[in-house]
């Protein structure tokens, strides 16, 4: 018994000292810079080192595959089949031309060979379509030492396995606890800070404090995810009375944008921890939270947003018009609601680099907690944010055209594929109206000719 | 965490599938990945619904017919060999195949005849070997929807059957079908090239 006591106190004091050292380091290297918005560049160095290791790992796997005389599976982001970008009319005309021995005469309405066009197009979509692949994580060209992204598991040599094991150790035993501690600090500071600021009388001082409390806490959360963000064109940042729209990949988008600007959030009121955070935030500055019942009422939503936007003292609203998370290789249809309000739109393009950690939230596969854990056990979240010049709706275009214009600008800047498909296809089937468009095009070909004939 | 590792050796019966379809190992690997991606609930096979959920296929006027061709004889489950067997019809024709093909072996799935046969069965719903006027009308109706009147469609169907019909039985048999398309470059129009 007596022998244990000195050991006990030794262990306890060691523990105490190490905790204090850890906390001081945390404070100095992470939290203090977050408060003041400066950076030591530690994360960038980390990123460079990781890139070198990944390149080496992929080379080893290729060598391993070559030794066994096998093919390494390499994903293609542009699709696996060769496609010709021709229209329905052109293709069918060409098919007819190649089959007809007569000179090209326009009196032919329908040919047995017309079916080939639809048949081949259908088969092409079965082999590879634009939408299905947008709802699963993007495939990487080189391995990043995470088992979740490995397609060529059997080519790993002993050295690679050791490296991978080391990676697991670092990520789960060092990075994860650190990040959880930071996240905890960030969120509690946010709740406490905004509640405290809420008690102050309205005025410039309150606004100033509120802005800085928000920014500081978001910056701590950014470091909690080891997010390495590069902002471009910060002069185009959203101003009061505007709406900021961005492409949606994950809930982290909010943290990334809000750590560089002061926005009013829009969303549904949740229960639990989210609800606590939401209620605290709204005390410090006016965010727009909707009750679950109000969300269905589109007019009510539009009305509240319009009121918010017309008050120039209120902050710019942050909205994700896709309505659902897409895997960051494309931008899908923007819902027209936010484009009908008539405010200036500030488009923002967010592009993640999936090498270090895929930020896409596949909500059908993972719940929120699993997702956050995956985020915190990745190497880092690296992304680029581009602030595009503001856009307003022009006189002749309607909300849908305006939405598509903004979407194209964002897709072009971020290097994403611009799709007209609705992100809701993740859960629902496509509407029949689209099939009618194809049928209309084809009918024009065969009946349009018929009308010409009857006229002559 | 579910690694999506796929290797040619993991595909069951890969050698027999390769022999039957003529796809290279690399292509089979890509198609296997695609098969797994379409199989959202990880059942190990595809059902009609899995194919119907492909947006671009649902807007294809012949989408349902194409899906039917994967489920012959009323079957409800599509396994990977069946999937690839149908897709093999669209493999581009290799020029070398004709030279050293063993005449005893069955015709490759992507031969001209087999491609034509595939297109024929999109018309011939009841599989009686003939495209009747009624079946022609049905396919036309699928392709134009509500945009064309019944009379116009009937006259088009009548004309088409008359032109192709040689033995005067009021229907288009497979031979008549191939004859009317003998000049068509089927090999190119019904081929899809998989990138290496």
C-alpha cells in the first residue's frame, strides 16, 4: 500500500503536467491564432508532406500490381464510355443516311433504323450516366492511405501496410482527440459567447462583439477539422442586403464560409444540440430559423427572406439552392426560390480536394455523427473558395433562367460539371415531363416532314 | 468502413464471362464497378427498379423496352453475367475476329446478326419472330408520345410494314428486317466503346 503512494502521486503529477503542456500548446498554436485570424502555416506544411507520401504510396501499389501482371483499377471521372455530343436530329439523320441507298430525300418520315438511336442512347446511360455517380464519393486517382478509398487493396506491400498502420495510429490516437477537444471548445464558446452578447443592449458595440464571437468560434471549428482553405477574390465578399449562394457538398460548407464572413443563416429549427446552438446564435444577431411546419409554406419562406433582405442593416443570407449534398464533381439544379426575391446574388464556388479527406456527406449511407467522425479521422479537409462577382436578375429573364446563369458561373469557376438534373433525384424518380421533351423532338422529325409533304 | 475494392479475380466466373462476351478484363472491371454502383441496396443483383432509377434512362422513350431486354422470360433478378451478356451486344466489332474465328464456335454476341436481332426484339414484343402492324404501332406510339395523332401514326406504320414486307403476310419477319437494313452500318451505330 505504502509503496503505491509515491507512484500514484508521480503518475498524477505527470498527468497534470502533460495536460497543462498540451493545453498551453493548444492555446498558443491553435486557439490564439483563431481568435486573431492569423496562421502559422503549420497546416500548409502538413499538407505538403502528406502529398509526397501519397505519391510514393501510389507508385508502390503500381509496382506491386505490375509484378503480379494485373491491372490497377483507375477511376475515370469523365465517364467510362466514349460519347459523341450530337443531337437527336443529327444522329437519326446520319443513321438514315448510312442505310439508304437513295439520295438523301426528305420525304422519309419514319425508318426502322430510327430505333437504333434510342436503343444505343439507352444502353449508354445504363453503362454510365451523369447523375448516379454524383451521389457517391468521388473516386481518387492515387491512394491517400485511408482504407475507405482503397480500390486496389491486394497490392499493398509490407512497407505500405506499416505506413498505413502508422497513419491509423496518428489519425485516431493523436489527431482525433485533439480535434474533438477543439470542436468542443469551439461550440461551447459559440453558445456561451453569443448568449452573453445577447444580453447587451442593441448597438454598434453589440454588433462588433457578435461578429467577432461568431468568427472566432468558426475559426476554431475550422481548425478542429484541420481545414486548409484558400480564399480567392475576397473583394467580392457578400454585403448586407444580399444573398450568398454556393454549391453544397456537406454541412461543413457553412463553417467554411462563415469563418471568413459574417452571415445570417437560414434553416429549420432542430432539436438537441443543434437547437441549443441555433437559439443561442439568434440572440446575438438575427438569423432566419423556420419551424418545421413553416418550411412547407413557400410563400411564408419567401416573405421572411424578402423582409430580411430589404433591411439593409441585416446580414447577407447564406443559402444552398441545390437543396441536398452533391459529391462536388458537379453542380445540380438550383431551386428557384432564392432567385425570386429580387436581391443581389453573390455566388460562391467551393471545391474540395478529395485527396486529403472527402467532405461529401452521403446522407443515405452515413448519419451525422458517423460523418463527423469520418471527417475528424481524415488527414485534412482542403478546399478552395472563390467569391464570384455579384449578379442580379435581368429584365427579360425569369427566376429559373437566372438560377441557371448563376449555376453555370459557379460550375465554371469551380471546375465542376454543370448539370440540369435535380438533386432530388437522389431520392425520387425523374418526372415524366422530361420524357415528353424527347418525344416532342422526335415527333417533329417524322411529322414535320409529313406536313411539308402535304403542303407541297 | 467498406472499401470498394474490385479486382478481376473478385468477379465470379470471370473467365467464362470473358470468353462468352469478348470483353477485356479492364472493361469487365469497369462494368463490374458500374453494376455494383447501380445495385444501391447491395443485394448482389439488379432489379427493374434499379435500372428505372437512372434518370437519363427514364426519359428515353424506349426506356422500358430496353429494361425489358435485360429481364427475359419474366425473370426478376439480373446478375452480373446477365448484365454483361446484354451489354456485349454493343461491343464494337473487332476487325481481327473475322479472320481467325473458329467456324464451330457460336457467333460472338456483338456480331452484326446479333446486333440486328437485339434491335428486332425491341419491336417484336410477343417474340413470335414477326413485327406485326400492331407492334409497329406500339413502338411508334412510345417514341412520339402524345405528339402525333392516331391516323398519322397508323399511316406511317402501314407504309413501313408494306415497304419491308416481301412475302405479303402483313408483318415484318427477321429476314425482311435485315434485308431492309442491309446497307446500314450497324457495326458502328450499335456500338459503344469502353475507354481503356
